[in-house]
C-alpha cells in the first residue's frame, strides 16, 4: 500500500510536469486535494485564475531582463493553488486551451502596463503541446500584441521538448513563423526529456533554460 501511494503521488506530479516524468520524494507526502471540475469552470468564468509574474534577473547587469507568466488559482477555501493542483484536471476536461488563452491575455496586459512606464521587459508565456496544435491560439501570436502597441520582442514563448513528439512538422513551421515575426522562442526544462542538441541546430530556438 505504501508503494502504491508513493507511485500515485509520482504519477500526479508527472502529469502536471512539462516532461511527463517524475519520481517520488518525501516532499510529495503532503496530500493535494484535486478540486471538482465544476469549481475550475466557475473559477475560469469568474476570473479567479490569475497570472503571477516571476522576474528573470540578468546577473551580469543586476537588473530585471524578463518576466515569466505563471498561472495561479485563488481558491476561496484552499488559498492560492499552484498549477499542479489544477492543470491535470484541466487537461482531462478540455479546459487547457481557455486557460492558456487567459494566461496569454493577462500576461500581455501586464506587459503593456510596464512598457508604458518605460520598462521594456519582455514577458514569457508557457505553451503546452496541445496549445501549439490549437490554431485559434497560435494564429493570434504575435497579433495579440498589436492592440497594446507592443513590438514582437515584448513576447517570448516557452515550450518544452515534448512538444516535438506531438507534430514535429507543425511545431517547426510555427517556430519559424514566429521567428520571422520577431517573437523569441525559449526551450524550457532542457535536460528532463530527450535533450537533443539537434533541436538547437534545426529550429529557431532563441533561448535555452536548463533544468536543475
């Protein structure tokens, strides 16, 4: 029973992670309540899903050089929930795409506010394999910046290596289209998946984020 419990916790973490692979560690022992799907739908409609912005620091210059948009759920009972608490549920119920669109909109809105103040710092938004196959979402990039008067370099798209397992040709075409439009693409969690250096030679990857 102990083995099954620990394996279940690892599976839950794997489903929530970008790489889809996880192992058990003691920090996972604390139980995580997965809210009912109805609560997540209501939260999305009411605006209880928020975007937190994590600054990226240039160590050589000692200044903020970017910000990564991170989804959070301000739950009325459980407090602020991290993505591991609700993204697996969203993936199973078709809510990933509206959540991705919401994160994109809020991230660009925030970015526009600090650009108007003279802080020309780009914002990074994570997209999953299913997001990249959603034409309604991908076709909006970089057009999503135009209503705010932002240039293409204000937005960065972060993907993980597992996106190439979905449809390499489609993803490759998207990356080239975004590169031609001036949107920078970052390869996140490098080292957790296949870590193929061929991606760096064949695709317009502008930034590499190494996993711990």
